[in-house]
C-alpha cells in the first residue's frame, strides 16, 4: 500500500511539471504586463524601470525564467504578488480557510441530501417519491449556480432583506454574534453549491443503488431472513458506496473549480476570487501558485479516490 | 401424491405466478403442484425457461413483487399456508426452516464481506448467537463442507475462492441454521463437469448427516438419476409428469420426459461410437401467450388434433405416477 502510494506520487511529478510548463508559457505569451502601470507612471524614471525589470528577470528568455521560478518553488519560495507585494503563500493561506469552510459545508449538505434521497428513491423505483426526487434533481442539476445564486440574492437579500449578500471577513462582533453573522452570510453560497452538487449526486446515488439492488447477492441476503433495512444498508448501500465515494472524491477538484463562480457572485473572499483578481491584474506569481494549488488538489483527490476505492472494495489489491 | 408422504413437509398446490411485463402477462408458473416429504429428495427437472426457478423462489417469496405476483394457489409449509404470510413471519422461515442455494455461485455472495462474515450473519439473525459464537459456527460449517483450512479461509473474500468452493460456501451458509428443507436451484449448472459431481456428492453427504429434505432443481436428467427419490418434470410452467425415480426411468410416459431421458449423455457410448445426443427439437414456448391445448404439441412426435384442442389434465397412470398427456 505504502509502496503504491509512493509510486503514485512519483508518477504525479511529471504531470505537475507538465502543468507548470504549459501554464508558465501561456502566461508569458499572454498580452499584458505587470509593469504596465509603472510604464505609464511619469514619477518613475525609465532607467529605474529598466533596472527593476532586469533585477526581477522579467526580460530574460522564457526558459531561464521558468527555471528560476522552478528552483525557487522547489526551495519553497512561492514569490511575491506583483500587486500587493505580499508573499504568495501568505495570500493563499489567508484565503484558503474561507474556501475550504464554504466548500466543506456545502459538500456535507450535498451528501446529506443525496445519500438518503438517492437510496430511498432507488429502493422504490418509479414511486411518487422517486419521480418527485428525480424531477427536482434534474431541475437542480440543470440550473447553473450563477443563476440560482442571483435568484437567491434577489429574493433573500434584496426583496426580503434577511441575509447579507456581500461576504465580509472582518465582522466586528465577537463570540456567538460573530458565529451568527458568519452563518448568516454563509447560508446562500453554501446552499447554492450544496443544492447543485446534491442534485447531481442524488442522481448518481440512485443509479448506483439501482445497479446493486438487482444483483444476485441481494437475493441471497433476503433468503437469509435478514430484515429489509439490513439488506438495504449492508448489502445494497454498502456496495453502492464503492462507485459513489470514488466519484465524490474524483469530483472534488471540479467542485473547487465550480466554487470560483459562486465565490464571485457572493463576493466570498476565497481562493477563487484571489485567482480571478490575480488574472485581471496579470499577477503571474499568484496565478501560478493558485493554479498549482488546484493541480495539487486534483492529484491529491485522485489518489484519495484510489485509496478509498481499494479500501471499500476488497477485490482491489495495490501492487 | 406419493405413498410415503401422508403429511408432506412442503405442499405446493396449484401455484400460479404471473409477471407483469411491457409485452403483457407472463404466466411463469401456471398451476404447479409439488409435494416434498420429510427427509425426501425431490428433483424438479425441465429445460431452461420452464418456471423452475420462479417456483423455487416463490416458496420463499423471493421473487420481485412487482412485477411478480402470486396469482393463485397455496404453499403449505407443515400445513400452514405461506402465501398470505406477512414479511416478518416469512423472514423467520427463511434459512431457519427453508434454505436455498442458487445457480450462480460467482455472483450469489456479496463481494465486500468475508465468507465467514456472510455465514455468521445468517446465524446471528436466525439463531440469535453472539458475534464470536456465530463466527465459530461459520467455521464449523465451512469445515463440514470440506473447505480446507476452514479457520483461515473464513476470513477470505468470495473472489479468493473458485466457483466450486463458493458453491460449498453457499451450501454451508444454507445449512448453517439446520433447515428442514434445502432448495437447490441448479447448484451445479454453472460449474465444471468434475466439480459438478463433487457438489452433488456433497449434497448427498449433507443430506445423510443432517437429514433435511432436498428439492433439487436441474435441467439434467443425468443428475436426477443419481440423487432423486421422486421426480417432477416441468414443461412451460406446468407439471407434465411425476413419479418415483425408478418408475420414471423404467417407464417414462410423457413424450417430453422420454425426450429428456434420451438426451442424457452416455459415457459408455460416447467413448466408442460417434454418438450424437438426441436433443428434443424446438424450444420451450413463450409463457406470454402459451398455446392452448398441450403445450408440448409443437415439439411432440405423437401430436394429434385432440392434443391441440384441450389441455390434457394431470392424471394418475400408476400408483404414485402421474402425467399430463392424452396417450
Ligand atoms: N422478473 C421476471 N419478469 C418477467 N418474466 C420473468 C421474470 N422472472 C422469470 N420470468 C419468466 O418466467 C419464465 C420461467 O423462468 P424460470 O423460472 O427462470 O425458468 P427456469 O428456472 O425453469 O429456467 C421465463 O419465461 C422467464 O422469462
Ligand atoms: S398430449 Fe399430445 S402433444 Fe402433448 S405430449 Fe401428449 S401426445 Fe404429445
Ligand atoms: Mg432457473
């Protein structure tokens, strides 16, 4: 197992390198220059500007710039933001907890909906419950988050004025009031992300369970005289969890990607909005670092999916 | 009814099982009566699609309802009708009184639990034993069905066993609560020929040791000759002939039974001659719209107009020997 994990991580290294090369090249070729502002600023003499550019290595050939970026990265120096001059890792660490909290809460909500509804619907296929659940899941899955997000803002913030629609990191209150404010401003982003993902997973849980209910070993379980609830939990749901857990883990990076949109709508100061503002400002070090964090997430969750799959299915062995 | 069973253990009477499908009503079992006496071995034989599995599953009410439905008849278990029984009461009969072994050992066990766990599960459910005691019983059962290193193998998963070994596990599981009746639905069909004989031997040995009645379902007449005391021949959802095994082989009356017996592979002939099996031409008719009259008419070499006019009833032609043919 440990062997397998190490080998998988070794395989991940070339992919990370590949990602970084492509990204670096694309960003270098992209129009726009972080020094644009300095160039038009008459207070900065041209020779100072040239000196600055040279000291930052901005005019070096692209492969030299890539290598110096890579060696710095390997030494754990992620560089400074061109815009705020703050170390990139500090910026990311500032933003990451908010994103993780919002995504974590929304995914828990999604699973709390998808698991019971999907299982209940699949054990009564084509019942009224199943049809209603299916329809709602289809609607939820079809509505894009930017649409539902704006809809919720219109309804709960503007019409009813119940919930704030701008997410604030600095809340003056302390103690339980602070928590209350946090919960209030998190409700809508968490609901939008959670309901969307919940709808998608409900459909998946339902079909995974439907695939298992018709298998022979379920009839065997019934022939043993087990109560129906036990047959469902131990011999249907347990087996259906193999593809479900794997898919959930595999989709996590996509969930982070999708959260960027939601973060923009609700102005959640998370890692997604950091990426967007960095892109708009040509802030290369930040873009590189954030994208790298995303690439790392993809690799981590792929590995996690593999490990969980093997843990849930004894037929899989890691060699 | 055979002479030995005055009060049968299981008495299936005029059972009718229908399936609602998109094309219409499939009459999978259409008025079947089978008795199984205490400690008796009854073979139910017939080609694929004759309703054997549905009959067996219906005894334990394991068919999916819907689309399935018991449209009529009784299933008397020690005199009590199981058809109207609630699911709770039905559960206490499963495995504890009537156990079943299925055709496909490769898919009948849950791949995510060890075989020991799966046997222990039924013991815990039906005998209310604790975890340890149940596992001990599971290991004991695995030993009983001759699984080598039972103590260690109990902690292996199904995929670590061969088909024959898995069928042994299934038999161990089915017998773990000492049922009075074991229904074995083509337990050897999915296995290699050499393994088939071993499983049949095992069933015979278990029967000798534990004394339960056996209802063995098969499509192979050769198997019937080896193990049965009494034989029920099914064709297209109906019983067409029933007799003690010697009587049936000595004096098969129904043309379908005669065809089945002729199709038994004969090792003595196969070795010397170029002996072709005499398979019955044609196939089992659809149970969606079964033909009126004798259902075997389309394949019968003795067919007459009378056969197609009305369904020949099951009648007693000798003591304990019944058949449904006008001849
Ligand atoms: N769930 C079901 N839905 C519809 N038809 C079924 C179902 N199960 C069995 N049947 C039909 O019942 C008939 C008898 O099947 P089966 O009992 O499996 O035959 P056997 O075991 O003798 O080969 C077949 O024609 C089959 O198509
Ligand atoms: S009733 Fe007629 S068709 Fe049917 S088996 Fe007898 S002879 Fe053949
Ligand atoms: Mg069958």
